C-alpha cells in the first residue's frame, strides 16, 4: 500500500505545469517589485533571475565606484578610475550572469513547478555574491 508523503518544497504545490493556460501574465514590474505571478516559462524565469543579478551587481559596482572616487579624491587621475568599474558593470552580467541564469532557469523549468519572484531574486543575488567572492579571492591569490 503506497503512502502519500508530503514533500516540503520552496515551489508552489497547488499549481501544476499542465494546468496553465497559454497566456502569460509576466511583467518586469512584477519581477522587480516581487509581486508577480508564479512562473513556469523558461524565458520568464531566466529574465527574472538575470534582472535581479544585474541589479544587485550594479549596486555593488556603483558602491565600488563611489568608494574608489572617495578614497582617491586627491589623485591627479581620479576621473579615469571609475571607467573600468562602469564598463565591468555592464560586461559581467552579460558574460557570467546571462548563461548562469539560463542554466538555473532550465533546472527550474525542467522540474515543472511554479517559481516565485522571490526565489528568482534570491538566486540573482546569490549569483552576484558568488561573482564578488570569486573576484576578491582571485585578487588576493595574485598578491
């Protein structure tokens, strides 16, 4: 006699992949404000994770830019210091963030469970933190 065991999960249990209609209710504002609907489409999950990764990485990059401007304010070439930070603020999300967001979304899409915008936000912020930790440890390893 098989037992029905309830599995604790971070995904919504009441909504199944097969019960969805073909209309999408996804919006970028819903993903940003964390009030969007649960998502099942690969592209929606990818875009939400990438959006949060880009935003959190932009906050860290702008913080590093402001810190560098403040600490090097008396240097004669201080106006050129923020340029690499600003360039990398756009390059790193597209080089590292987009592929990893696609892979994470593929894993969630393959599970055929609905994913919340909160989960996408957490995954995007974790991506940024891992890139930051990797970057800092690589700099320390070369010293």
